């Protein structure tokens, strides 16, 4: 199977025909000077030629026959289109139809430099290739997992809601690609890594990836927020924008041009948005170019340190993009002050690092003693787009079974290890079963404890048996705020870099240094259930909940498969309240009258393991 990947800009088209499984490229094409009477076409990096190019349609009509010649009879099975902004509507790849085109058009004000050109390419390609499926893959989709605290701006909530003002993030296909390549290179599951992905180029952004998901990113509602970029300003004081408008220096359109087209490296240096030219002039003594380099590196370091704090540490720092892959000096400037994190650069490896998509996709540039691995990753957004398009049209997101799954609400509870049980209930004490739980071997015990947090306490919290190898406290978001702790969303047992709490029992207190989590929503399945639904252990699925109240769709539901498991979806009390699920008997797990249906599985996580 072959996917034609199109990335259409205002004055250029990048195209590649990619095998989404192997990553092999049949052909690479670029068109520049689009919009001029004669555009410039280059195939596989060879000598260029003039071609008609006053519009995307003209250029595509000229290059498609050339692509077919290179394909030598091989068919194009789908077209994958890069679209920068998907807003709140598009959180995964979609098949393009007229309604999708209209929605992409409506999002143009959020990405004025990108979405109109992306859409022009989609419309031209659909006219020229009407018989094959077209898939839109959105830069923002990877960041659909951003937690509320990361995606919310601190402005009037009603104004934000009415105008859709929130952070979305961009470069998602690049950051997703980096996560999968890092996992392969380190031979680790990306869901067990804390990665800071640094996409540094004319557009630049950082992404904190924890548990295989984006949890923070530097770009915001538009691609203007965050790092210093080629021509974009990145972060600045909103008061400065107001001042420039108030004193009449700029109108809205003029300010748009200033911040998007005449700022960043270009505005700071006064000579170019190309870091290579800026580095050359800086070495010759140009002070503005030296300042541009220093500001760029400072901003990246600031975000990188912040993201290490957000995730409670970092395991891998990955550089990609034109600057990230090619600027030895910039990588040195960024990493040189992170010894305190355990990130130590090997200067020789850094100088010698050369990556490419086929032969050396990842190169390690940290030294052998570095606790944090620092790597350079060859950017291949085209393959990521092809992979996501293939997953959609190839049915890889589909599930085989649509039958109902019972739902249980998981109340706050505690799992104890031997030491905690001894401290709370006396040396050698045992847990006394009160009620068996739905999952075989587990029971709600008669024993209860008090949770003592920095802010307040919660009494009468049920202990779940049998004893485990490590104590774990599972609470809801509401409990979090009542206790005054900041618990991450984690799967059971994933307790590193989690907050602690004090447990109080009849025999005394037991202080935990870690172990408090908000449980990620999940579905228990036996292997036979997983086969029936067409999913596997640790798949991420989208679930529709049918309740007596209002129906909801929950994304990012993880599948857990074990021979002893009974089919059941577990959500916490806050999520149960949101779905207005009627509850049954009170226990650690409350059976409900609602049921869930798995709608799709998310193939974006396939390559993270």
C-alpha cells in the first residue's frame, strides 16, 4: 500500500509517496515559488525544473503525472494531508468530505499562515484524485491529551468558553514520531518514559511526553505562543500588544504581520530567519546575531527545565527539526547547563551526530554516565502522516465487537503492603474480607483508614485486599482538592514520581513518600474478550457511555487484559457523576445501570510500545 502525503504551504508543496508499514519512500517532491507564473519543481532532490504554479491545483496537476512515472505502475491508495489546526473538533485523523473541509476553513483564523494553504491543497487533490480516500491528519491531535491545567488560559471562564479560547499545541505529528523513535531506540515502552521532545526549526515547539501522551507543550491556541521561531515572536507580555494597539503604532493586521512574519530570529538578528546565516554572522562579530542565538537558546532551556519539573524528572531529551538535527552549537548551548538534571552532553558525539530517515534515524549525543539520555531524531512527519492515514482507512482503528460493557464506579480506596498494614493495624495483622469484588481475588476489607493531607482529612477510606508489594492510594479529582495533594492520572502500580500522604489507622500513622494517584479510566478484559473486541493489552480506546442520564464519550481509556479479569469498565466518582450514572450497592466498586460501548481504538499508540 502507498500513501501520497501532501504538506501544502502558501508558497510551497512538499509531497512524498510512502509505504506506511516499512517507511520506504518511492518518491519525494517539492514545489517552491508557488503563486508565481512559474513554480520550481524538484524530484528526489534532483535538478529542478519550472512548472505551472499560480495555484495549488496547477502545481498538483503538473506533478501527479511525474509521480505516477516514478511509481512504475504502483497505485496510490490514499492521500494523507497535513492540517495544522484541528481545534476542539478534530482530535484524531478523519476522512475528508465537504463537511470536514468547511470545518477546517472555519479554523483558519487560529492558524492564518497554515490552514488556508492546507485546505487549498486538500481541495485541489480531491478534485484531481476523487476516487481514493483523503485523510486529514492534524498537528493539534497529539495534544488532545493535555490535562485541563495545561490547556486552560487564566482569563474569564465564560469568555474563554464562548470563544473557544484554550491551548491546543502543534507539531503533533513530529512529537508523536519522536516518541515512537525514542521508544524503539531505547528499547523501552514510551508509556514508561518521560520525554521532552524539542522540535526546533523555522517553527519550534517543545512537548512534555509522559505515559506516551502529551502533557504540556509550548505552542498554545495558535502556533505563535512559546519559543522564539524563525519569524514568530513566541511568548511576550500581552500588555505590550495592547500598548502597540493603543498608541496607534500598529493596527490588528499590522500587529499580526509583525508577530508572525517579522519577529523571532529574523526580527532579532535583522538579517535572516536562517540560523546558519545568523551563526555565521555571529562568529564574525555581529552583536544582533549573537543576541538572537542567546535568546533562542535561553527560551528553549527555560521550557525544558519547566517540563522536567512538570513530569517530576526527565528520561530522554530529543532534538528534531532543521535546527535540532543540524545545529551542533545550538544543541550544546541548550544542554550545557542541565548537569543538575543528570543530562551530560558528549561533545564528540554531538559534533559527529548525523541522522537521516533511513540509515541513522536516531543518534545518542549524551555521554555514557548521563542519567538522562540526549538524542537527535531524524524528523519524518511524512511517514507519521502516512501511518495514521493507513490506520484509519485500513480499519486499524475499528473494533470488532460493539456489545455493551458493564460499568462500575471506583470509590476512593487504599491498597496496603505488609509494612503499612503492620503500622496501621498492628504487627502481623490480617485484612478481613467483608465483600468480594468483581475482579477475582480482590475483596473489600472491613478495615478502614483516614487519609491525612496537607489541607484536610478524609475518614473511613476502605482498604482493598489482598496485600500488595507497594502501598497505593486511589482518589478522585474532588478528593485531591479536599486533601490538598496533586495526584497524577496513572494506571494502578505506576507510582514513581507521585505524591505521598499520611495514612492513619487504629494502631498509628504510616507516612507514604509516594503512592497517591487518580486512576486512569480503564476496561478489564479476559483474553477472550480482547479477541472478541479486536483489541489488545494497553490499547487506548474511545468509549461511549450509555446511562439513564446523559450519554458521554470518554477518550483515552486503556484496555487491561489478564486471564483472571472479568469484563468491566472502571471510572472514578467524578466521571460517574458527569455521566449521571445511577449507582447500586455502596462498596469500593459500585455497580451502575449504565453500559459502555467501545467505538474505536487509537492507532497512534501502536508504535509506542
